[in-house]
C-alpha cells in the first residue's frame, strides 16, 4: 500500500478530522481515507462520448456539424403475392 503525506494542514482542520474520525469510531487517518474514497467514488464514470470529446473535441481542432434529420423509410412488405 502507498502512503500519502499532506503538509500545511490548518490546526483546526486537523482537529475537526480527528473529531470526525472519533465520532465514526476510527482514527484520523482512516477517516481521511474514507473521505477521499467517498469523494473519488462519487465522480461520474466516463462514457464513450466523454472520451471522444476529450480526444476529438473543439479544443483539439476538430469541430463536427450535426447530421441533418433523415426521413425514415416505410417498412418492408414481406407479404405473399
């Protein structure tokens, strides 16, 4: 497992984290892990459309126009004659 060091935390923030952890019956470090895990798990998963926009979007020089509406064809008639 990896370790993470976070420097320059305000004393009040550290105290609140410690108290929140105690309120949940865990250590300050475990509470920080839970908060990070919850925050990152809540991020929306990328869709294929998100990936395509990231790769081919306007900021990368590709700008596509919308396809014009197309009239649907009538259904095929497979009836016997």
